[in-house]
C-alpha cells in the first residue's frame, strides 16, 4: 500500500506532468471508484473544464486544487497508483501508445482515465479497485471532520521533537500501532513503521509509556530519516506501487526489516522475525530490538 513516501513521489511526479492542465473528459469502467458525487455522470460534468492549480499531499491523500474553488481528492488505498501518459483503446482495453515503463504489468489495471486539454492522460491503475476519488468544494474538504482529524505531518518543518512528544502524551498501547494511527502521525503504514523501529532499535510491541526519552528521540529521528530517504528514492515497488511515469521506486534495496523474515539483520546478523501486532505483520530484529 502506498505510504507517505510513495504518495509524495506521486505528487512530485504529477506536479511535473499535469499541473495547469485542464480536464476535458473522464472515462471509467468502475463507476463506484468515484464516491463523491456518487453519480458518475454528475462527476464527469462537474470536473469538465476545471484547471489544476495546485497538487499537494495530506497523509496518504493526493489533492488537486482546481479552478472554481473545487478540489479533487484521490486516495490510492491498497493497490492504486496514478500514471500519466498516452493510451489507446485496443479491443476494449487501454494500451500504452508507446513502448516503455507504462507497459509494466502492474500498470495495466486502468479503471479511471482523465483526459487533458493538451492531449495528455492521467490514469488510475488499481488491481483491487479499493481506491477512492472524490470531488469537493475546497473549503468543505479542509473543514471536513475526516481531514481535521489527521495527525501532524512527520516531514513538516513544524513537527518538532516537542510536538512529536505531545502526540504520545497520555497515550497507551504498542508503539508500532500508535505510529501507524493516522490521527497520531500522518502517512506511516506497515512498511515505514517497521523500518523506523528497526532504525531506532525499538521492539514493535513495546508500550509507549515505557519508552525512555532517548528512545523517543531515536524514533523521532528514525521516522524522519527513513521517510526522507524513501521520498528521495521514489518509494518502494516490491508491491503494486509505481511512479507516475510507470517506473519503480528505488527504496527496496534500503529495506532493513520489512518483509525480510528469516534474513540476516544488517546490524548484528540475527535473523529478522515476523510477529503480529494488532493483526498486522511487524518485522524486527530480536537482538537489536529487545522489549
Ligand atoms: Zn540486529
């Protein structure tokens, strides 16, 4: 599932490719992907002739601020990713017009395509069809309950150690579960939670109340370090995620814990273990990350 680094990579790519573009049409074979307005024909009518003025990210949401005071929100969920290029209909299937990375098999599940005035196309490839697309009045989106409840952005310059400490005050529970809670910190999922905890040498099941100030600080630094590196490398692509040009991200070779069960810890050589924490897999080194 795309997490903060993958969503940021998508936003960075889209800013280069479709900023200032004007929508002229939309195609889908899965009308349910658009949740707001629920009537796809209405959505199609409303988005027509709207120009993209800004593309940004909040948690795992991609937001296109449009002319006329509207915002288009895309949440890629499990397997969705936005691609930009040119496709042609071939026997009822959209095929990339040219040879290249858009032909990667993970990029073939096109269920929604936006057409721009300059001929470019932006497509949502989503094997499992869990992604969501919503058209909001910008003001309503910013004031919505779900948006206001999102926790601080870990890469924000204002997210100081003091602010970070505050988000854990009076909180109970296992640290991995807490850092994956979007109301506590935005954008961290299973991959980067495991990676940051490995970097900080903290056991994923350790209770937040038992973390020393030193451990809290290590985790704060590890979260920033891991996310920044992953953004720089264009995210991970060992699952479905691809960048807007269809190519893979390069974080995979930097992975120290996530999905490395049975492989040697890069620090001490002990085999990485997998356990379940709140129904989700957690990967850690039993020697470096003692409870
Ligand atoms: Zn180790």
